[in-house]
């Protein structure tokens, strides 16, 4: 095999392996984290985006951003948390299921989920 062709195959294989590693990291980043607190740091996001908690857990959202944010759980079964900078709010999840939520002020950028499981 010619050296230039071998070099091209090696570079191609390195690119494929590098992209595969990025895809795995992205999938892991979206996996629910066992945690009962979600931060709203600067840059219009929830951190972490997806959490998992046992039934009966009270989840706290903390606004550490410089702007107001509001947490609204899909289905409207719980009140909306309207949080100014520095404020926190809580919601207790008494039923198993996956609950999607958004910031009503920044719904295009700020979305998350709470997975509630029985233990």
C-alpha cells in the first residue's frame, strides 16, 4: 500500500473514532443524574438538564443567573416557580413518571426533565 493512502486511512480511522467518542459523551451528558437540585447558572440553561429522584422527593431549583427564570412543569399539575436572581423554589414529586419542565421566559433554550422512580 502506498504511504499516502495508508496515512489517509489512518486519519480517516482517527476521525471516526473521535466522532464516536463525542457521540458517547453527548449521550452520557443527557442521562439523568441522581440529584434533587437543579441550578440555573448564567447562560440560560438548567444544570443538570435531566435528574432522577425517588418518589416523594422535593426538588430544588436555584437561580444563580443574573436574570429571572420560571420553572413550569408540563401538564400544569404544579404551580409555576417564578425565581428572580438568587431565589430558590421547590416542587415535591409524589408520583412516578417523567416530568418535562421549561423556563417560561426562555422556553427555546431552557428545558429539562425530572424522572421520578420507585425504590
